[in-house]
C-alpha cells in the first residue's frame, strides 16, 4: 500500500505542478512523462493513481510543445486503456488529454494507429 500511496501522491503532485506553465519544462525534462504513462496504463494500479496520471497528461498536453514526449511514450494507447474503466472522472481526464493531442494534425495518424 505504501508504494501505491507514493505513486498516487506523486502523480497528484505532478498534476498540480503541471497547471503552472513554467513547471512543464521541468516536468518533461525530468523524464516524468513515461512514468505517468506507465501509471495510467497499469490496470493493477489504484484508480486514483491512474486518474491523477491522466490529469497530469491532460495538463501537459495543453501545450503543443509537449505533445512529442507524450506521443513517443505511447500516451494515447495508455489513455485508451484507462478510458475503459468505470471511473467517469478518469474518463473525463482521458478525454481532455486526447482532445489536446488531437488538436495537432500531426498526431492524428499515430493516435489512430494506437487504437483511436
């Protein structure tokens, strides 16, 4: 349970920090995106942990500059997995992140290839 708590609170902290634009560079440069994607895709993770990971990805993808690291980490594929959960808040965050990524035409084909 302790590791789950650490993951959940870490994801929540990143989600909160990612609402502050200057923090986005630090978050992405620190290599957090692949870890967030990993939290989102693993169905054995606590739903809150997965939800906060999706919220962080939604916040990060609000800036088109940070679409490439999310796409390279197979973010859409992880988000599609989470979209199958019964948690409507998670589904909302998934929708936000995918809408942000879809605003970039260059992401359309890769998103479809990942299952969208």
